């Protein structure tokens, strides 16, 4: 009850602005950093990880600075309530079985790629990258922190605001950190954003129904890591 009272004391406008600011900070930092590397000819790709593994790891960690800082900040802020507030526990036999099945699919994709691909280091590194620095980071920020900030709001705002922001921050990555023109931005807005919003809302519903963020994280990782089958 005390926690709910504190949340209500924070005006709705500030909670909305906080969610928008978090996503703005995340994409602004990543875009500034990645375009800076591209201009210098230093941008490294995940699928060429074996060429400069430490350099790529450093690049990816710096790119993920905002999610890392948010994780540390909320860990300190929430203390013993951190795991429950961020849905980091996995309870219930059915959900554990579901998590095990998704993990098996993810590992199966990696095993197939290790057999078929020549750059096995890149295959393994890509699993870390897509599982931890993409899937977990995006789910934690959007469906963890931002939904926590909106936890007392009605479902339309709680679902749509974080997931619309989530969709919009993919503008630069979908362009592979290349040139963003007005025509490209409009095409992205009408062709990619609706699907990303729906996907995000489904991930959030899965998190709330299962009581854990790990199922959306694993599903998210499978969707992104499946790119290993094409590269």
C-alpha cells in the first residue's frame, strides 16, 4: 500500500515523461556512438566477432550503457524488491517447462549454426549479444523499468506508451546505422512500427501472465538470434 501511495504521488505527466526520456536517452546515446564509429571506419559487426573479439565486446558494452546504468540504478533503488518488481523470478512448473523449451530452441539454433558455419566464435558471441545485450536489455528497459513506472496506470497507457517508444527506437538499427531519409522514416513508421508495437504488447502480456520477464527474453532472443541461420 505504501508503494502504491508513493507511485500515485508522482504526477502522471512525470511518469509519462520519464518513460519517454528513458527511451530517448537509450537511442540517442546508441545512435551517437554507433554513427561516430561508422564515420571513423571503426564500426564492428557481430558476425565478424572473431576478427576483434575484445574490441567488439567493448563496443557492444558501450552501446548498451543506458540499459546497464538503469539495471544498476534500479538494483540500488529497489534493493530487496528488485527481483519481484522487475519480474526476474521464474515460478510455476508450467512456466519453468516453457522456459526450458525456449532455451532448448535457442541452444538448438546455436548447435545447428556451429555445425554449418565456419566462424564458430561469431556464432557463440552472437548468442551472448542477442540474449543479453539485446533481448534482456530491451525487455528489462521497456517491459521492466518503464512498465514499473506505469504500473498503476490503466492498461492502454501501460501497454501502448512503452511499446510505441520501443518500436520507434528501432529506426536506426533497422537502417543498419546508415542514412536516415524522410522517405525511409515514413516507410519505417507505417510498415515496421505497427508490427513492433504489437510484438512488444504481446511480450508484455506474456510477462504479466507468466509473472516473469524470462519468457519474453528467451522468445525475443530466439527471434533475433535466428539471423544466424542467414548470415
